[in-house]
């Protein structure tokens, strides 16, 4: 059997192992990693190949799943054709589907070649919650690999770019946010001096635009109420400058431990980690980056398309209103409250903020200081994937009168 034939056979065997769970397992990437670990013969290049093929399958699952039952060889060929052209996939793709035309960027053109429908690539409920997600250019963006964006934590960008260039990792700086750097190659940036020395953090450009759009003034005491592992916490520290301070809170102890590691690497000394919140506080600003469905992250987590339901989104929205209400009490009069999600659904975004404002008349919506060509909602902004090649996000800036 040829190398390509062997790789195709292994790929289809991996899909068969994953298939019973890919409509139910929200932690499917962990299962993929376990499969790779169980196949000790896989080298790093093998893992990169099969990971890309598996994630492509999940991205286009309604097209591929029926073929697995009727024509597995064509299913494998379709996946290879749809997969990104990477060093790890190039030879496999050329051998398996070299007789097909170059895969086009547009989802509609892909669908036409395969005799499939682009309408089935997103759950119908998301189309209702965010109509823009189902039309060009966002539909196309949602079905490509997510880019690797970094946030520079140094003014010496040339130093980072030079190191990456020496490693043959081409980069480009964002046209709208010079402190954001896109890496244009597969790269493990954690194996760089820039990472070790705290000069960079991995943070999607869309995520960076949340706080940048709000116009955070230097100084002041802020709370990052749902800090997680601290990506936005560190960005907030940088925006506040040496005279500012951030208290970081999260209910997950493991996330706060990761935050402390990242803060140490970044030499960020104006952060206090709070495992529990004070009963009362008087913050100049509170950031509520609320836990959500993650529909905005489907480029990098396509399995979530098939494990997330409209009912789960509604349940999440109820919790988000409760969190926003809880943390709003910690904002001083005249202070700011910023609400954000990585969701595309209006139920988790403008509907949450609208419900909160209806109940809390002392808070008023503010226009974005820098809208960055984001899409205005009835309140707040939607950062859609195609606007700047990012994940999807939402942000609303409120002030306590």
C-alpha cells in the first residue's frame, strides 16, 4: 500500500473512533489528543496532518458524514480537498485530490463542486440569532482555519519580528491595531525567546478589540470579574499603565493559577488574584467577560457547532444576566461596566444587556470610543469574523450614572 493509501486508511479509522461522540462531546479535542497518544507511531508531522483532516471534517460535517456511509474513499478525498494547504498536508492532498481543481475560498463554490448545500453548515438556530453568520463574507470566514494572533507586550516589535523571521515564521502587523501581530505560518510560539521573556501573549485580534474599543483611560482600579486564564486581564493592566490596578477573579482555581503564571512571565505586578470577591467594593471599572456558548470560536472549535443547542444558549443568557447584575453592584457611581462574550448569538449579547438596562436604570449605554468597523447592534458592537479575520465577539460599554 502507498504512503497516501496508508494515511487515508489511518484517517478513516480515526474518524470511526470519534464518530460516536462528535454530536455530543463538548470536549472532543481531548479525545483527539488521547487517540494520538494511543498511536505511539505518530510523529509530530503525522499529528499535524490528522489533526487538520479531523478538524476539517468537523468544520464541514454535514457534507462529509453522509459520504462516510456511502463512499468513504470520496469522503476522504473531499476532506483532503477542503483541508488547508499546509506543509503537513501538502503531499497528501496532492496525491489524493490532485486531479480536482484548486479548492476555492468561497463556501458556495466548494458546495457546488461537491454537490452539497452551504445552508447546512451552520445550525438553523444560529442563523436566526445572527443572520450575518450565514452570508458572505462571514460564512466563508467561519469555515477557514482561525489565524494565530499575538498581542505585543513590548514596544520593541522589531525584536519579536526579527526572532520569528529567523525561525521562518512570517508575520504581519494589524493595520488597525499595531500592537497585534499575526503569525502567518504554523508555529509554536511558546518555543521562542519572545514568549519566555513575556514579550508576547497569544490573544485573538477580535479579543484585543473588546477593550481597545472601550477606550480605557490610564489609572484607576478595575475588576476583571470572569478573568479565566487572564488574557484580557494582562491587556487591561497594560492599558491602565503603572498607576492602575486590576483585581482578577474567577470561580475556577486552575484558571487563576494559569493567570498567575502568565502574569509572572509578563512581569505584571499590578494584579491581585481574588479567589473570592469582597462583599462590597467601589471599582472604577468592572469587566464581565461572561462565560458563553462560544459560537464566536467555531473557527478554531468546529466541534461545538454540533454539540451546542439553542436551549443551551438560552440557559447561558439567563446566567449572563445574573452575572452582569451581580458584578454591576461593585461599580462606583460614575464608573464603567464592560460586558463581553465570544458569542455570535444576540440572545447572549444585546438581549442580555437590554434586559439588564431595563432593570437597572442607573446604568446607561455608551458609544464605543473606537468602533473598529464592528457591526452596531441595538446596544453594543458585534465583532464579526470577516471584518478583520478574527473570532467572533460582542462588547457593550455601560456607565453608572
